[in-house]
């Protein structure tokens, strides 16, 4: 089976803390990183995968830092160095692919950008405190404080007069009178607050867990912004923190729950934090404690560097449990041995017809069929009868390839050609989606072995196709789950590969598209190609959407027109320069607010009456409510609005002034819309709009 998992000692981060192999459930809310924005988001766990595994695994291990175990095709999020101390955020790369890179030197990020809520004041029972002051005080209490029936006490070493004075100032600003008791023998100072109401409030906040072995950072506080969480981190570091000779900051506690809380707090603040188990033998007694290490505290660096030079990626045999989970963002934040990184979640390729895959044929009851094994799995397919699903999907596939695709080529009119093409594409969608329902628990005919068999066959045939391409002299530029990019193959070579795969594996390959040239980005998944007749094929094409502001849509089509005229490598370099200049010129107009308001408009239809929008209010509805003051607005109306710097952030075109336009928002939308073109060409948007940034090298392939 095409496993994409980690071992059972790996934990997954959720809003309720770290979950293990045994405790994570479908429906839990995980923290995940959006790879387009690098922002940490909350994603529902769609599915949890657990398997027994025996085979090769890859271990990523660095001294005192990382120690992760993955199956070969598991994908991790990574950064690469692009010059000096600058790293560029990338997509996901399988662990097996990392090891194959010559002289790899990549960085594995451990967290994304945290965007929390900003609250200048926080309510604690009947008290209302300034958040920053309260958080710093709470950090000091969690580390060095304790409660009596009527008072709060915090210890401090008598030598640390600055910390003592700072804590007294915080207590005074919170509205209480600090009392100091000096113990000369113990060289300590106890700072106390005598207020039974605050004692009760702290007990309630910590759910009664006020003993030093039980305390934790309140879960609701973890949703605050980095600006506020820095104060909580500072308070904790002032209590039980220290600095190593190398400049690393450490935090020690005997409380496992508090160590976990501290790690998550540090990650949200942008620091790389790991947890180490230690044993203290002071006073003739061995005590277990947890040491949290904040690497790069002086200069934030929330990632781990993995390099070939130091043999950080190795292989080994593994026998045991493996697991993974899936989320909307296709990423997870995971931890093993106290170290945290971001990783990809499980993905599936698609193929069904070839090996008689169906609900009644996979792992059938016939002993003689068990020899007909599915590659890299413990499954087999029936050889005594044809499966219903296999026949159905096979028939639809034959109908598409042998009938509708042929009809579209022989059509006498443009109308006929478009009709046959639409039907052919519709059948393709059904075929490509058909494997997914087998592995979907919500599907009435859910059958996991069939989905696993489909995955294995698909991967196996792609690998075999790549091997055959290379054997006949075809240069393979890139192979994906269901397609291969080949450089300038001859018709004879194509025919040889198609015939070989048909004969050996029973699969009918087809040439899907032929490009005059194609540009693969560093992520490979993003590409653009231009066909022989000059049609530009860019993955996604959000620039064509009707709601896109006219000035961006027009720019998008101008860029496509430039690309369509490229014939040679020199032409491409000129086109790249033209595209950069056009984007720069447009960006300047946006910054200087010289784009006419009508060209900035988002045009969105109202699908229901305004009164029905009572919870989440979209931007076009906010604009419509402003417009309602001047005329009647009803369902079906098209609302044209622009983004503005003042609340509520939008205005109807009729009411907006040029000086109100939010140029920054339009720059962001312009960047995301054009990303499908610029990322494929490795053009850096910040550089084009005047923010210098080094870019990587392009990969151009010409036929």
C-alpha cells in the first residue's frame, strides 16, 4: 500500500493539546498551517488512518533537535535557502525525495504565523485587568507562586532586585498592594497579595489545579495575539527561566502539562521550542523534570535545518503501528520526542479498471486468487469473476476514450465539437473521482481495501511508465500521481511506451496535451504551458472569475497574451521582463490610487434578501446595506463594491472616493490572483513591486 504516515510515537496538535495514536478522533479540531498564507488555522480532522506496517522507513534526526520517523512517501513542509540568511517557504516534499536531492540543505518549519485575538483588557471573575499586565503576572505565578486560603504568594531570589521591583510594580498597576517578606536564611523574598477575591478568581481560572504539579496555561488564553502572549512568556521566563552559555533560553518545570503549555506558547510567539526529559539529583533525591529549550531566542527561527552533509536523513527497518490524519489544509503540526514540525497529511492517487478492483473482488474468498496480489499491499484481486465497479468504471472510460474523444476530433461544426468535449470532460471528472468514494466513510459502499488497492496500482503503473520512458530515451521532466511531463519525445517513442504499458499492465495511456513550451515551478505542482496554437494553460486561472476587479482581470489577460507569443527561450526571457514591467506599472497605479473606481469593483450577486444575513455577513452584503439607504435592494441584484480603509472595510461604488481605497488589500488580491503565473515563472511579487528579494532559478523546458 502507498502509505504516507508517521510512527505511533508521533503526536498531532489540536486545539485541546497534543493527541496520540490512541486518542485522536475524526471530528477533532486540529491546528494546521495554510501553505498559501503560512497562517496557523483550525481545521477539522476529516479522517484518521491507522495501519500495521513492516518495511523501510526514513528517519530525520539531528543532534539534540529532530527525531522523526516517516514512511517513504510521507510529505513534509519545507523551506529552502535562497541566499544569505534568507529562506523561502515551499510546498510539501516526500521524505524519500529529500534524500535523493544532491547536497540537500532544507529547513523544516515547526509552526506558522499565529494570528490571535487582540483584547486590551481581560475579565477574570469580577475583575477586569489590562491584558499585558495580567498575563505577565500570571506567568510569574505559574512558575513561582502558590495560594493560601486568603493570599497569593510569589517567591523570588533576594539577588534579583530588578525582578522583585518589576513584580511589585505590576501588582500595583493591577490595583493591589504588594507585601514583601524577606527571608535572609533562604536568601529569598516572598511577595504577597492579600485579597481573597483574587485567590478565588485564580482558582476558578485554573479549574482548581493550583498545585505546582498540576498547573497549566488556561486554554482560552492561547487564542490571544502574539503581542499579548509575549507578556505571558516573559512572566514564565522571569520565574523559572535561565540562559545557557550559547545564548539559548531554557525553562524548567516538574509539571508535564505546564511544559506542554509553555511549548505551545513559545511556538505561537514565533520561537522554536523543544522539550527534553531530565533528571535532577539535588539534595540526594532524584527528581524528573522537563526542560523547554527556546532555540534562537535572540533571533526568532522557528525551523530545523536538515542537510546531507551531516547525514540527517537515514533509512531503517520498521515493524509496528503507523498513522496519519487528513485536514482541509493538507497539513498537520506534529511532535515526536518533544520536537515539533509541520507535515503533510495523506493523499491518494486514482486508478480502478486495470486490476479488477471492486467491492466483491478485493480480498475475495477464493484461495487460488490470493496469488494475484496488489503491489506493495497484503490484498489480492479476484481472477474468477469481474467486479461490478471495475466493469462500470471501465465501460465509462472506454465510452469516453473510444467514442466521445473521437467524436470531438471528427466534429464538423464548432458547436458539435464543444458538445462532445464537454461530455468527454464530464466523464473524466467521474472517472477521476471514482476511487475516492471507496475510501470515504460517508459513502454507503465504503470499502477501504478497494481504496488501498487503487492507490497501490496507480503508483505502481506511474513508476513503471517512468522507467519505460527512460529506457526508450525519453527525458522525464516530472511525474505526478496520474501524469508525466516528457521533454520532446518522438512519435515513435510515445508509441513504444503506450504499447509496452498496454501489453504489460493492461492500461491505455493517452497523450493529454502537447505544449510548445512548459515552465515548471520549484514546487512542480504549479506550471504553465503554451500549446502549439498559442493557447496558455495555467493551473487554476482565478483571474478569469467574473467577480475579479476589471483592472486585475484585464492585466491577467494581457499577461496571457504575452506568453502566447513566445516561440523561443529568448522570447521567454523577454516575455518574463514584459510581465514584470506590466505588474510593476499596475502596482504603482494601485499604490498611487490612480485606478478608476469602476475598475476596482468586485461585482457579486445577492442570493437572498438582506434580512436573511443575520450571522456571518459577507462583504458584498455590508456594501449592500450601505446602498440600501439610497435605494431598494432585493435578491438577484448585482452589488458593485470596493475595498476601503475605513470600517466596515467596503463601500458601494456609488459612494466611494478614490482617497478611501485600501491599496494594500488590492495589492494582496492582485498577488494571489497572479500567483498562478508568477509562481510558475519564479517571479517574486515583492521584488516586482519594489521590495527587493532574491528569487530562485527558472526551469524552462522547450520542445
